[in-house]
């Protein structure tokens, strides 16, 4: 998990690759913050990575407004991390999902910069999906086939000293019908879990979109899922 790289025993270059892998795409300043490195230290390990490998594992680029620089792993970089962590999966890069990944990671960064690291765990999409599958399996004893048939992949999940939330970042690209379907799947996935796991925070781009999502949710049949909607930068993880 992304918050564990700072203090683990991997060499610095591998810590850097691990942070970028778990983030998908990450701003340079956010990677420095998560690893507790100053800009000079960060640049040193980026250079070492580039010098130590014949094919690039890490790539970077400016955002469109050129106000920030971001990093992602190449396919070779993803393969390297898979080998490093013993993950058996097809290597998938995040080049086509910059906007969504950065928006999602920004939610975590805002929380950490405001509240600190103590008692915080962040699960990326892969980890959150596994966590939800495990909780459903433990609670319902359903078959794997039944779980897969109704599964939803949360964008992330956040555990703090105050509680646990599934997290969705909305880029305002999905239709009302698609949102309705996602809401239905969340009700199906969460309704049988303990109340502490029936909370979802949606973070979206603007107030108009937030109101629209809230209205769609209000028309859903009555259920026990706590679904809340915020404009990015205004999200609240208090119960």
C-alpha cells in the first residue's frame, strides 16, 4: 500500500517505483511528500534508476498547464514492480488515465496534508477491490462466481482513526444511467456488510455535477448505504 513505502526496508529506488506503481500517476511533489524526500534526494534516485536500467522504468511529463510534473511507470517498470512484489498479473500502464488517477490521488494528499499519516491506510483500486471482495466473502459466504457477477471496483478506500470509506472520483464523464447502475451495484455490494463498511464518498469536479449525482441517489430505493457527494477540495471524511 502506498503509505507503507516510506518506512519499509526496500532500497530507495524500489521505494520510488513502489510509490508510483501504487499511485498509477503521481505528481513529483506528492511522491516527495510520501517518501519524506527533499527535491535533491528525489532527483538523485530518479537519476540512479535511469542509469541502472537499459530500458526506462519510469517516465515523467508536465501537465497541460505546465504547473506540475507527474510520473508513471512504463510497461517495463510495471513488470519490474510485479517481479519485485511477486504479483502475477498482466502489466498495465496508466498513460491513458492521468486525469482520473491524479484527481483520485489528490483526495489522499489533501487528507494527509491536513490530518497527517497516523492511523491512515489508503487502498488503491486493486487493493480496494480485493478488500471489498474479502469482506463480502466473509459476510455472505457466497460463491466466487456469485461475487464476480455483482462485483464493483471502488476507485479506492480510506481508513482513518474515525472510520472507513469507499472512495469514488468522478470526472463528470459518466451518464446518469451509468451512475444509477453504479449506485445499484454499491447497494448490492455493501448492504449486507457491517454498518462501518457501508459508507461511500464521491468527489466530483463542480457543484452542478455534485447536485446532479445527489438527485440521482435520492431517487434510489430506500437502503442502508451512506452515500455522500462533494466537490473536490471540500470532501469530508467525518462520520
